[in-house]
C-alpha cells in the first residue's frame, strides 16, 4: 500500500516501473574495512564488477532457503515496512552459525526483499551491498548479509527495534507517541554523525537519499542511516561535483541538484535541513493534505525559521513546554542555514554535528525543559506494531524516484 500511495507524488518517468523507481549506480570505491574507517583509494567505477563487489564485502552470503526459514516463509504478519525496493520482514537467525532460528531465539534480523517485478532494483541492491558491506560506523545500519540466487535479491540487516524516524514523527497510534524534544535532538545528532562520517575525507560518499524513513532507531533512539541504493562516490581530485541523473525524493532534494544534476555533499546537507525542519515542525516535507500554501514544508516554514518571534508559528505544538526559546531558535537557525539556496552557504556536516552537540550541552547545563520526562513510554516492540502501519498510515509516503525540476 505504501508503494501505491507514494506513487501519487512520484515524478512521471519513462523509466518508472511502478514498483521500484529507484535507480542506483553500481559504481563504488574500493573501500577497506577497518572499524569506522575506509580507504580513500578509489577504483574506477567500471573496474568493479559485480563479482568483485560481492567478493570484497565482509558480509555473509545467505541461501534463499535460509532466509525463507528465518522469516517463516516471509509471513505477512512479520512485515516491518514497505518501500520502493520491496517489503522488509522480521526474522531470526542463530548469531554464531547465521542459520535460521526459532522466533524469539538468537538474533533478530530485518530482511529486505526486492520485488521480483523490479527491473532497476538489482543495481540498487548491489550499491547497497557495495557501500554497507564495507562501511562501518555506529550511525550506519549494519548489513549482515545478502542473498543472490536465481531471481532473488535480498538484504539482511541488524533489526532496528524502534523502526524509522518517519513512523515516530508522522504515524498516529498507541505505539507511536510523539517524540520528545530531547529525543528529537538526539536523533538529529546521531543522523548528522552518520552523514558527517560519509562526507569525511577518508570516506567521501554522498548519500543522496536522506529522509525520515531511512533513519532507523535502535532501542535507545540511536539513529542509524539505512538504504545506500542511491549513494554515490563524491567528486575526486579538483572536481567540485559529480554529475548524475537526478534521483531522490521530492521535498528533500537540493534545488541546484534538481536543476543541474550536479551532486555534492552539500546536497545531503540540504536534505538534512529538510529532515531537521520536519522534526522541529512535526510536518512532512511534502503534504498535499495541508491547505494550499503549506504543501511544501520548506517554502512554508523558511520565512519563519530565522526569526525568534516567528518560529513558534512553525514549531510542533506537541513539543510545547519541552524546550527553551534560545535552544529552539538555534536549532531553527541551523535548519535555515542547511536550507540555504546556494550550497556554499550551507554548513558542512561536521559543523552541524558540533552545533547540535552544543545544543545538547546547553540543554544539559540547566536550560531545563518544563517536562523532562516527556519522552514516549517504553513498550515492547513487536513486528505487528511496526507492520500495522498500513492501517494507520494517513498519507502517501514519499519514495525515491527520478526527479524533474518543475
Ligand atoms: N533494519 C531495519 N529494522 C527495522 N525496520 C526496518 C529496517 N529496515 C527497514 N525497516 C522498516 O521498513 C520500512 C521500509 O524500508 P525501505 O528502506 O524498504 O523503504 P523506505 O525507506 O520507507 O522507502 P524508500 O524505498 O524510498 O527508501 C522502513 O521505513 C522501516 O520502517
Ligand atoms: Mg529506506
């Protein structure tokens, strides 16, 4: 259902399959795999064959039968979510042998299964194995393995018990209580650290698909980035950008990238600004259910972001009493700068990390919220909690696709 609905805001494209509209290059760096570190030695994209990519990853190659058993034959009630690539299922494996385990035993996994009708999904699948199979960082989701067998393309990840930030911000229901101000800051900082790592000199990767559904949360609300199907190696040498077909999700893509296809790390910074604004306002980047003039969050909110007097007009009313004016103003100002029309005026992600850390510090130094215990009540998570979203989903979900400037 998520896919059909999200198609409503997808760009019309001759290449759009109606099932999986993402496109990703198989291009990648030859990345080494020390902890959180990667080699900066680039291998020309064309020199990396599929075989080389699969051989060089440090993840397990699963048989289809193994995954089928681990997910109890892809039981519908174990669906964690759905995206442009296909469905994501909950499963269990033995943590030592990595063979299927009984539900509740061993290690919990999330299995993404490529929709068999998808034509473009293979490239995206390979890009994901290429990047996540070699990049390690506390704020990137762990890829445990993959399955490539006949027409089957699957990805096996660590299970993220609290699902996506999108669910927490926008779904209504007993499980998804509004995220508190403090947790929003924590999630923003975690996601910023993940992006800063990707942009760092030794990694130099542009993520290209930064949005709330790709920010997953562990049991302590540590944010981890998932979905590297659109990721790209950043420019090398004295090049200022990489030229790409314009791909992404409406509402998140930077204006200059939309207009020219020129991709830089600053395109990700813009998307970060959009997500930060979604967190501050509790509104979706694009929401056609809102009154006209409020469909596009950035257009609607930007004029209020830089003004201490006006920011209350756009802050999520569910956060009232939880933040100090000073900290809220600084956070809004940070979002404002990330959303600068020109990339050169946007901060770098490592500066964003520093600013968010300072906001957390100032919060801890006694600019106390009125209600410090206002986080959501912890509750046991079950696959049903996450998968019931189809019933509670109130809005067509944004999904990545080819984008055309309007
Ligand atoms: N490792 C994981 N642990 C727990 N839930 C997950 C995991 N990976 C994905 N999910 C859930 O499955 C949903 C679908 O993920 P998926 O990446 O396929 O699509 P999407 O990000 O929603 O959209 P798009 O296809 O545009 O990226 C996520 O929003 C999340 O709720
Ligand atoms: Mg995703």
